[in-house]
């Protein structure tokens, strides 16, 4: 079965990291993957996996004030995709992002392929969501929370994201990371990891860090992540820096920006904090658990599906920074309990969020589409 994957990104974000894992572990005896995306690091990493890459540029649609401009971009992108599908036949067109799905909608079926929309975020209007659900054959949601929001159980299949624990760095890499930052082995380190977006809640993390700094002067805090794409580069990073200064965190907190080694960064932390609101899945959660790190997170969105409160981490109500600071302090004060949470987290990843299980779940969707027969079937 030939599968065309569509993605708009040049740099790998969470959606792209998940797609690269799928491409790496897909059964090549049964499925032939091809990726259409712009030139950049994402394309390079896919080609390194032996995946054919076709250059395709899908212009941004959100945050564009001129509706006529949006329609013009849609027409250009769909025309390019239509030309590609006229030259090459694919049984499945798998849109990995919302933007890719918007372009594929109305084009995939006309080219004789099944249309799969991988729903990874909620940045869409109700009307757009309804249209995409109407035009796709199957929507893959990474969590029950996302699936419930779509309100189409007939169209939605839940396939959690996964991670290969073999990717977790060793002790030498973690020690080198700490040394790079001038952090002694005994220094308590707390961090959050994710793109600098308001809904990711880094501002909450700074409030938590300020409360912890007052109780644990020796603790240090890391914010890992940056504004990955051009249309995300607003004043949020500057506001966070201003907030950190206002809270007196100078010398205790560092903004590390976007890094290529987030698993190493998490492995160097004593606790990983997640402050997202309405988290669609939270790849950083399974990454932290794979690294045997205890997680402290707001109980929002899909988080309770991933983090078991009192077993692999601690959950607090959304926005409760005092409760979050108390939870982190509790873990830092009880290393034995924190280690037990980390071990339980790794076990949960192996049993529920392995990369192989995620890939087999996506393959099962393709097989379901094939079994339906008719237009688009191989």
C-alpha cells in the first residue's frame, strides 16, 4: 500500500517527531511511505530514514487577516497537491497536521485515495472541524480527550503517540549536559519542555519556580524550547524574560531555547513540569516518563490519560501554582518516592505508549481502509 504523508513543517515539532517515529518503524513489506513537505530539517531526517521526499510547500492559513489571501493560498496549495496526485497514485493520503489536512480536504478523494487526518491540535473553528471530518475517511486522534471533542465516533480512531525508550540518553550524556550548564550532580533541577506558546503555560512555570526558589535556594530551573516557526515569533519570549526578572529568578533560571537533545535535558531534571491548558496529548509527558523522570502537571486535557496521579507523577488543578509548587517540593524532598514514580513512568510507557504499539495502531487504520474496498482501496 502506497501512503503519501503530508506535512507543512520545515523543522520537526512534536507532530513531526511522532511522524518520523512512524516512518522509521512502519512495516516496509506492507507499506511504501512517501513524504511531501518543504525543504528543511524535517525533509532531511525523513530522507535519512530511507523515505522518498517530494518537495511541497503549504503556506500558512491561520493568523492571516485577509480571507481572500487564505483562499488564494488554498487554491495554490491544492493545485500543487492535485498535480502531484495526478502523476503518482497513492492508496492513502495521510495529513499529519491541521494545515496539511486543510489542503488535502477535497483533493484526496478526487485523486482516488483514502484521506486520513491525524488530529494533533485544536487550532480550528467548529466549522473547519466539521468540514474536515466530513471529507476525511478516518481521523486519528492521539487521545480520548481529542476524540471526544470531535464528536464523530464513527470517523475517529484513537492511536496514542509512542516513544522508543532506546532513544533515552545514557548517564554520560546526562552528566555532560549538567556540566555544560554548570550544574553540580547534587543540584536540584526542575524544568519544563515545549515550544514557547502561551497555551503551553511557561508563565505558570515561572510562578512555580519563584515559589520553589524561596523554599529551596539551591534549586535551579530550566525552560527548554523556543518559537519554532516564524509565525510563532511574537513577544511571548520577551514577556517571559521580563517576568523571570520581576520574580527575582536571575541566576536561578535559564532559557535554553530550542534544542536538539530534549530527552537529555529531561533526563538531567529531577522533576519535569507541564503547565499546558487543554493538552491534546503532551508528547513531553511520555518523553519524561521514558527518561524515568517524575512528572508534575496540570490536570487538563489528555494529561490524566497519560500521567497516573500518585503513581507516575502528581496532578494538580489547572492554574493552581501553589499546589504545583507544593507537589514539586514534595518530590524534591523525597528522592526515593521521585525515583519510584520515574520507574513506574517508564513501565507505563512500555505498556501503553511504546513506539511499536503506536505504529501498529496506525497500520491497523490503513488495513481497515483497505478492507472497505471501493474507491481508494489497493
